[in-house]
C-alpha cells in the first residue's frame, strides 16, 4: 500500500510536469494560433540551463555555479523566453506549415547541440547530480515523492492562475483577436508581429520552466530525453484536453500520461522480453488510437469550446 502511494505521487508529479508544458503550448496555439512543433527543444533549453547553473563542479563540462534550485528555475524560464523570442522574431512572419517546419528545425538543432557540445552539456552522457528538492528525504521514498508532488503542484497552480489572468486581460484578448481575424486586429492598431513574439516567448518560458522542474525532479538529463516523441505527447495532451483551455491542458496531460504508462505496462506484461524494444512503439499506437476516438466523440477535446452554430 505504501509503495502504491509513493508510485501514485510519482505518477501525478510526472503528469503535472507534462501539464505545465501543455500550458505553454496552449498559450502559443490555443490562444494565439502559433503552430509550434519544437516543444522538445524549448524544454531541453530550460532543463540544461537550470542543470548547468545548479550542479556542482564537473571536470568534463561547465558547471559548479552552485545556484539555489529556485534561482535555477527562474533563470531557465528567462533563458528559454529569450531563445523563444529570438526564434519568434526570425520565424513568426511565416505561416502554419512553414512555421511548423522551422520550429521543428530549432528542436533538432537544440538536440544536436546537447548531444555534441560535451563541454557544455555533457554530450551523450548528459548531466548528473542535479540537486533535487528535499534530497534529505530520499531514503523515505513516499515522503520524498509527496514532498516533490507538493512543490510541482504549487508551480503548476501558480502558472495556471497566472495564465488564466493573462488570457482574460486586454493582452489575452488581443491574442485571441489575432488568432480569429488578424486583419481586423491590425486595423485597430495592434502589431501582430509584436504580440505573437510576446506570446511565443511567454509560452517558451513556461516550457523552459517545466524542463527545469523535470530535471531537478529526476536528477539526471540526457539528449535522449528530448526526442520528437515528447512533442507528440504534449500535442496529444492538448488536443485531448481541449485547445484553448488551461484546465484542459492539465487534464489532457493526466489522461494521456495514464494511457502512455498503462500501455507500456500492458505490453511489458504480455510481450516476450526479446520483443520488448519493438513493442515499445505500441505506446504511440495506443495514443494515436485514443486521440482518434476522443476527437470523433468530442472534436474540441474535454474542455475545448464547441463549434458555434
């Protein structure tokens, strides 16, 4: 029973971290209509930024700054916001599929840098010994997992409330206006490029913060953590929960992560050990089937706005 409680806390913490990433995507896509498929790259920037600033000195890479965890998280959000703003300035004049291709290219570049810049990121060996909140409780797994869950839930709640306030502010209304009718919004004197860059930067900051929180929750990061699969998962979470809804982003993350973990456990139980590597792809199949069924039943997702009649 105690082990089950500890795993439940660990599962919920992981799902909430994905929910935090989905909140950043919801600001970019659900509120502003910016098609970002470079999510994994922005999450990686946040994770590596905080890891480098907070880890102890290492002989084979940059480190040893010894920043507090909270300072590392804030710095990660700021660095990722700057990277997203730069990306937005260079690419947001592009539309739909062109923007998607460009942001995907950014994610590939970030992963290649993480893989090859060994003096900065540790290369394929990644970054270890990332300080974890409540490290003194690690001998007591249940207490450690619940303490981390409380921290992660607080970060997600604070971000959710801030984004809800932003979406209802004049700034948020301008973003929705640009998404619905850019020509009408610009006719009222609103700069589409400026507002889109701001939205892309704020969404990127949330993704970077999620990457930093995840890095300190796990204690180790490597380039393989930021493959395109991560981008697929987050998009599925937002579509299931409902694009344009912050509540939907969080609920969708929990539902999709539950299906991802459940399908992995199911295949591990029924598939022979020599076929486990191939069977792992069934997780993506399970998410795809689930996404099709939900979109057939409720195209707008759990909390998405219904079509106007």
